[in-house]
C-alpha cells in the first residue's frame, strides 16, 4: 500500500508539542512533506526558539511516524522561524524588532531584573536574536548584571549602537551616566528618556526585545502601554502575600490597556539549605499558582531562593551563561520557551502587508 501525505498528517495530529500543548499539525509546524515511494522527509518549523529541544522533538516525530505500517525511511529536520506578532491598537511595531516582552512587578525586591536578564539570555541560548532594554531609569541594574562598562557609540550623532554581552544586545541609562549619579527627574523626563532609549538605539534585527520595567504601575508603565508596541507582559512575584497583592495590580493594569499577559514567574518559591538540604517555603507556598488560576494565566515557572543566582547576576555572568546546564538555567530556558510559545500562538502582525494611503491635492 502506498504511503500518502494524509497518513503523515493523521499520525502527527495525535502528537502534542511539549512546549505549546497543541499538536504539530494544528500548530502549523509541519512543512514540506515529501514522499519518495514509502520514504518520507519533512520539516518541523517551530514558531518559537527551542534549540535545546530540537533533538527531542525530532525523535518524537520519528517515533510517531514509525507507527505507520507502510513507512520506509524517515528524515525529519527541526528548526525555528520567529514572526512578528500583533500589539496594542494604534501602536506601530519598531522596524527592526519583531516582538517586545515587558517584564514587570507590582513591587520592588522580587527579582524582576534578575528574571529579565536570565529570560533574555535563555531566549538567546535557545536560538533567538535578543535585546534587553533596562527601563528602570532611577535604578538601572543591567550594566552590572551583564558585566558591561563604557559608553555606547554613535555613528551619526543621532542614534546609538547597542552594547553587547553574552550574545545579546543591551541598552540602559546606566551606560550614559556615572554609577553614583542619581536620576533626579520628574515623570515626563523619565518617560521621554525611555522612549529615546528604545527608539534611538539601532537594534539589529531582534526576534525579541525584553524590557526590564521599574516596579509599580506609574508613568513608565503607562507610557509603555500607550506608545510602545508591546507583544505581551510577564509578571514577576514571590509567594509572599504582600508581593502577590501588588503583582495582581500590575497584572490588572496590563489587562486594562490591552496588553496580553504571557504568564507569571514566581521567584524565591522555596529555599534549600546549602548545609543540611532542608527545604523551606520562607515566603509562603503556592501563591503564584493560586494567582495564575484566579486570573486564568499560565505559571511559567518557579525559581528557588538560591545564593548562586544572586552572586552570578552581581558578578556580571547571570546563571544562564554562568552555569548553562544547571537546574536553575534549565528552569529559565523552560520559562523562555513557554513565553515564546505563548507569543507564537498569538495573532500575527499584518500591518506591513497593508499599503500606506496618501491623500494629495490634485
């Protein structure tokens, strides 16, 4: 009996992508099916970066195809193709940035900046082109976390080249002022600085730009919501009741301005004593999971209270690059894949497909 393309599609329709929870056919990942007698070759093209998962997915697909009785040889190629996705109404995408991920928290001290830098590095480790914008004008921390010093260069006197470290592009007010210089600015100056940092940086063909927001729901967050094309937001919290209370406010703010919530990251979820191995929920337990259920959003991942995470970020080599094969680095990579797959499932941006309408006096 001859092998058909329908048999291939039917077999793969029962195989679930471990990152998206959808089958590969419905998720439109199956491409270029070619038959040569009973031999088959095909491509699995993921809409999110997952370099560390390519071999696993290739093996899953091959094993599933082997269940077809008449199958011959099987060739499976796995890769990623990241598209630009839609943002708030009335806001245009940046020409060299496909997707913007805002990382926010209701209050300070929950590890938002550490999450931002490790999320950016994890997306890059999975094969994406990534930038990181430090939007915390009053307390920029990304220059130290990335181990970058010096000033950005400008080739035309109008725009800035992003700084680079560990394979990602970065921009921060911290690159432009001395470390001990306080930013004694009112709200309009701060929001103006944020827009300049974003638009005057010559980002080079980014799949994702991660924006590390200051804590709270003030001027910068409002500017972000009204003027900056945000694909989705990640909320960072700890299990502590007070942190969750403020995180809920941040989540509701993004909902009100029409920015999708990609999920919640729970920091400091558990502490394991480095001496005796005893595990303790210092800040409470299950808060992030409860919040995700209350608001019907995903819990992207839970991270332990680990001294190495803090020391590595302070030392300019965050966990994802300092210990790329560690348990914590793998949690960050899983968070990155889940975040990117949520974006991949969102609607595409088609604004570039429409012509500009120009009205002229004739």
